[in-house]
C-alpha cells in the first residue's frame, strides 16, 4: 500500500516510541512484530512457542492449553493467566474471580490483537502495566481464533489496511466467517470456542478487530452490549465497561468512538452514521443473550500497524484494570441478570433492535475531501487529503429501540422428535438445558406458528439459504410424540433460547434455513384435477360467495391463475396441513 508523507512521518515517530514502551526483558518472550518495530507479524508456530514459553517463564501465573483443533489439524491455543492460581474454571469459581476472555485474529488478517496481547501480557506479568490486576481475575488469551486463516499468509490480504507487511486471511480454511457463526456454530473452531466459554463462563468477552472504511483521524471504536440491548439493569455495567476503556484511551492520546464509523451510504461522509445492536451471529451481539459483557474493538485500518498495536495494547491494559476494580460488582450484576432471565416467561422480549429516525449532529475528525467521477470505474469517488484535517459536522442516528418484540412462552418450547437429535446437539453447544419427553402428549394445548409468507434468500449466506417468515403464534391442540425435546424458558439462557427458536428472531435456526423443508410445498394436485375440484366446490354457496368476493377485492389474486386454483386446493382434504407450519411449538405448561 502506498503511504502518504504524513503516514510515513507518523510511522517513523511510532517506531521510536514503541520499543521504549515494550522494554523487552527476554527475546524469548517477544514477538516477531516487536522485534521488527511492529512492521511485521509472525506465523502461527510463533504462537505455539510463545504460549509454551510464557507458561515456562511464569509457572505460578500462566498455563498454556489447547482448546480445540482446526479443520486443517492445527492446535487452538489459549493462555490461562492468573496470579491467584486459578487455572481451572472450578478454581476461578471457588475463589470468586471474574474471568475475561480476550481473542485476536477471528479475522486473521486483522491481527493487531495477537501482537498487542503478547506485549500487554508480558508487561502485566512483570508488573510494568496494570499492577496487581492479575491477582483479582483470570485472563483467557486466545492469540488467534481463526488459525487456519492465519496461515493463509501473504502480502495484500488486507489491501485497505496499513500493515503489517504480510498477514493472514479473513475466513477459515472452509471459507467461513467466524464472526457470523456464534449462533449457528457451523464450524469446528466456533464449537471449540463455545465449549471454552461454557466451561469458564467469562464475565467479559473481548473481540479484537480492524475496521474497513473511510479515512479519518479517529483511531479506534469501542462497542459493548448490553448497552442498548439485553437485560436492562445489566446495561449499566456494559456502559461502565465501554466508557471506562474510552476514558483511558483518550487519556493516552487516542481518539476513540463508541460506535462503528461506517457511513449510512458507502463512501459518502455527508450521509453520517447509524448506530445499532448487532444480531447474535456477531460476538458482541451474542454475549448479551447470555447476560454477559461483549466488547468489539475496531482499530482503524488506515492507521499504521505500530499505532494500531499500541492502541490495542492500551485497551487490554485498561480492561485488566477495569475488571480488577469492578469485576466483583459486575459479576454480582450478571448473577442477578441470570435470575431475571430465568423469570422471563410471559414477558415481552425484544428479538432485535433498530435506530429511530431521530438524529443529532456530532463533530467528527476527518480530512478534507472531494467527490469526483473516477476515470477507472466511472463512479463518483471520494478522495481524502490526509494533510488537511478538518472537523466534519455529521448526523448520527443513535437512539436505539426494540424492533420485533414477542412474549416469551410461560413454559418453553417443544422440538418434535423428528428434529430432536440435531437440535439437541445445537443446544448442547450453547449450554442450554432441555429434556426429552419419555411419553407422548396427546392433544396437548400448544401454540403453533403458521407462516402466511415464507421468503427464501436469493443467494447463499455462509453456506445457508436464509429464510424470512411472517405470521404469528396461535393456540392449537396437537399430538406430541415421545422423544420430543422440552426446552424450558426458566433458565438463565432464556434470551439465547428465544434467539435460537423464535421463528422471527434474526439469527434463529429457522432463519439460517435449518427448517427449510417445512416451507417447501411437496404435494399438489395437477391443474386439470384442481379445475374439476374447484367446479365441485363452487356448488357450495358459501365457497362460491367467498371466491367471488376475493376476485372483487384482490386484483392480484384475480389475475393469478395458480392463486385462484390454490384457493380451492387449500379447502380440499388433500391439502398438507403441515405446509408452512414451523415444527417447533410453544407451551405455557411443563409437560410430564
């Protein structure tokens, strides 16, 4: 990537300050990145070696473990760090210590977190940063989550990012984007991560990234949920965590933001920003469903690598300090949130969120720019002048409200025996409680969701054909076979249960196409048969009147031959009563 004169000068200044910041005590504990002046990053064999060396050098404070194996056979490494000697989930719980999980490289080209994490960790262990913080918590550090993607190593894997010289790839060896996989958990990597999360139950989960986007002066964004979503009382803890990190970054000279700086209209700064709540396919949208704190860190791609590593290092140090100071209080708040979640039955619950139309104007530190037609693409393009900083007055819509709200079932969900096997495996991955029904339930009073419209995605997303449903729950009586799953709403993971099983939740199993068969019509009558059936039905005065009224009121129906025939087919005994019936049911009671 061609660097501007300003960028070259900034890089030179950073290279003179970062070695002093690092002050390595042993080359065995430094990274390729640190030794290069934060111009390069190392390969994954360095992570394996450093993990072992940190455990050797700090035997009373560090353990190096594997928590999974990638599809290409590489070990997934986690460093367990605690000066209180809590190296197992049981020990952390017995000592009442908060656990924080920090991961780098979920998008392996965005690798700031790996190099910054090893630097911050060494400094914290040596007492040079966040003194005393590791006595009051357990840190789980995953240097690289997307290990196979990390080893797809080359220059220009991130062409809109300034450094390092070479880096890994965004997706896994199976071409999955791990930061779209938290709910559906298709990948071996995510299944391993969820198992680690379920074992340790971290208070805070921190996901380290690098943005895409325009050129401007702000160097990092910090987003946390719950702040606008999830348990209302727990939002105070999420806000304190976010604002505490932002305050410490500002004191270090950064220009942090509390929202992701992506323009409403791509490449058009005047369009401003729209804040929101991520759906739970994303890391910081997922953890609020577990009543825990999820943080997304996005350093700015147009800042040079030394600066981004420095900022990320400062974030990790700030997090260690904040969790040491507030972790016990935040843990108590999450425990109380768990109890409230277990009592959500019968209460309204938001499935997703949106920004209102209300906007305000903010001062945003950008650069002078022009918008002129491109001689290459012919499109109107924005060109920034990094030698001319200026303040942009931009609108932002950041008033967040619930979008789709449903009432939680008083009892829970019933998953039919036909789907119990694979759904149970999915619930196990998320640590959700359920039980299998030993006996059939005859004429059970349930709620069923019959879709009046089912829209299949036009293209594949993460290997799935997405499905969007409209409809509503209605009271019915149905037989439920033995072997069905009962998933109670009365559990701490109630919001996560609803995110998986509510048919209109944005990342529900049905939304990812896992039940698509039930929304495909499999049986039908030939048109010539339907014509004869229709003529017989029209002898019924009530059917005839209803049909004629529909022709009169609905022009689209009147002009659609297939819709007209389906009018009669739906009234015939051969019509599939399960067509567009979501197979998961809701119940207000607790089945035997």
